[in-house]
C-alpha cells in the first residue's frame, strides 16, 4: 500500500498530463490521494479534463459533447463519449451533484478509469457508478470487476454468461434501493468512497451499493455522454473520512 502523498491543488490537477486518447493507453501515472476537499470542476471551463469522443476521430467538426453553460458542466449526451480527469486518484471521497434537466435517460460516473476505448471501442476500462434515471447506484464492470454480497441475486446471468467486465459477461450489479433519486429536474447528490479495493455509493444519503475485491484501486474519474443531457453543478473530491463501524 502506497503512503498518502501531500500535494498542492495545482499539482493534483496536473498529475496526469492531458494526452490524446491513444497516448493514455500506455500506463497510469502515479495516483494521488487528496488531502482536502477540492473542486474538479471550476465552474468556468473544462480545465483539468480531457474529452474522448470516438466519433470526432473521423469528423472533428462534430459539436462538443461536454460544455460549460451558466456555471454548470453539461454533458449534452451526443456525440457519445467520456470526459476524463487529467489527474489520477486513489483512496478518496467523490461528491457529485447532478440532474436531468429534461427527459430522463442514461449517464454515469466512472471510477478507476484507465485504458480508453477498452470495451466496444467506446468505454474506458473502469467501474461505472450508474446514473441512469431509475437505476442510480448500479455498478457496471468495464474490463474490471468487483464483488458484492448476494452476487447471485444482484448480478443476474443469462445461460452461458460469467461474471466479469468483458463483452458477453454479466457486467451489471443491481443497486440496493428503489426510490432514492429525486424527481426529474431536481438535483441529486451522488457520493462514492473509494477505499483500497472497495467502493461504497450513496444517492441522496441512501446507501445504494457496496463492493469489495475490485480489480483496480486507482485511476481517472470520467463522466459520460450517453444519449441524454445531464447537468453537473458540483464535482468535488476529498479525503476519506474515518472508517465507519
């Protein structure tokens, strides 16, 4: 286990250089553990983030998938892709406030993101914390894996499928609650604690998922553009609280 590092906010944001998607695949730079709560989104621009939108490889004139509008970070949903932090993190508490301003739909926060376009030539290797309206808090394994209690019930498999994170695997892990999300148009608070190889997730104060023995314990954080407009007014990362009994 690496010791926690004390770093300045500036150093934290440049710990991983902003590189083209292909260059990100080689290896993960050293990850840092934040020592105080700090914003990943500054409310003004996308400093500290890099977008990976595969469709723009062949058509650079396509509109941006992620913009800043009225002090909010907005995922426009199309073209589909991901907005990744330039910095890499481990052992942290992530707090995200988001809403679907119009219709409900799909989006997610990806943690421990590493190799880009690792699944379906779109999704970075990671563990997704689902934000899809009605299913917030599900886990989706993307070339990574994690274990939960009651795996047989919460991770349904079709005949011939195995638990895993590859194409054809049973990748979805159902959350623990119903009704934790606010009505469409209202702000939700999603909290993720990454502690070693465990992940714990709350939605609006409800414990909605908890997993252990993950195959990754560090990486970038990513937001999705996955077909539906989503607004983010706060994306902050900070140190872990003392373990709960």
